[in-house]
């Protein structure tokens, strides 16, 4: 069985655990090492059992703690070439020195394995060097992480469809963003094709995914300023129900917390 647990998911920091009995993978570490340790303890996972960290892109809310975690636990960090370049040249990210054999570079789209989990990265539309999402397989089971996307891209849908569990971005409420205090330039960036998914777009994509066989969708990467868990949930719920999907019968919908350890979802 493969499981997914959002340790934290929001604009201020992201870390998602994907794991089987024998393999434990952390997707991003945009929170402190201490917060990761505490979150793992919440779900009964020994930090020393982590096998690797996989990075989606170089933004600090996804990379803040990767250097500390790699040194403390002596585990490898996996990222593609563009992301490694972004990490190493970022003026705001202090990576620190890593052991050479803990730096793992993979080509986007190439499938590989860590332990008993098969991994595939896929391109996502976001304003980073070479941003990716991930799908994970264990036998016939599949889960996926797809956040930080400015639009619904058909190639992303093709990669994550038929996943039993998906952590899906639902970053902002359009009205809250429009009337909020962000500068116009930042609002434009968020709403752009390389920004983030709003609740309505998340609902549209969620509906398609449920029809492809997805049974559990966890809305994640919510903005603390331009969204609220109840707003995201109700918006997506309304779209799903409008398409004839019955919650808790056809699928389960939930929202990942920005500040607390989430539930464990099984494929």
C-alpha cells in the first residue's frame, strides 16, 4: 500500500510525505527541519527512515529546509538540472554544503525508482527554472502531487489521471485576490499562466480527475491571504456536485492545512 500525507501545504511552506512500509519519500521541504521532525512524529514515522527528498522547484517555500535535512539525516536530494541551478544560484536560499553523493540529478520525465516506489516527474506551468510535479507508483497503485500551476495543462492531466490520491493546488479565491492588498503586479503574476490555480480551476480539474478514477483529492498550497479552507472546499464541492459527483460516495474531498500535519491518505 502507498500512502500520502501533507505535512504542511501552503504559500508559506510545503512538505509532503509519500510512503510505503519500506520506503519514505519527502516531496519538498519548504519548512524547517524541526517542523519536519515534529510532523513525522505526529504520524509515527521515524525521521531516520526517510530515504530521500524530491524537489518540485527552487522557490523557498519548497526548498527552505532541504540542506539542513540532508545534512542531519544524511539523505539524498533529488531534483532536475534546472531546479538544481535555481537552488544553487538563489540569493534567498542558503543551501549550505551537501555531500556530493547526496546530490541526485534526474532528467524531467524519466522514470526511476527509490526503494519500492516508482517515480515520474512531469513539467508544470510555473514561473521557475524547470518546475515539476510527481506521480508515484507502488504495484498497481498510484498517487500524485500537482501544485504551483498557472493553468490546467493537458499534459499534466495525462500524468496524474487515474491516481487514487492527488494533492492538487487550489491556491486562491479570485474575488479575495482581486479585492486584497497585493500589488497589481503580484496579482497579475498569480493569475498568469505560470502562476497558480484558483479554486474554480481546481474544481474543474478535480471533476475531470474523478471521472478518470480518482477517489481522493486533497486541496493544497492554499494562500494565507487570498483563500480560506472553507472557501476552497465549498467552491470545489459545488463544481463537483454540479457535474453530478456525489461526495463521500464517488470520492472524498479534503483540504490540507498550511500549519498542521495533515491526515494520511491511502491509495
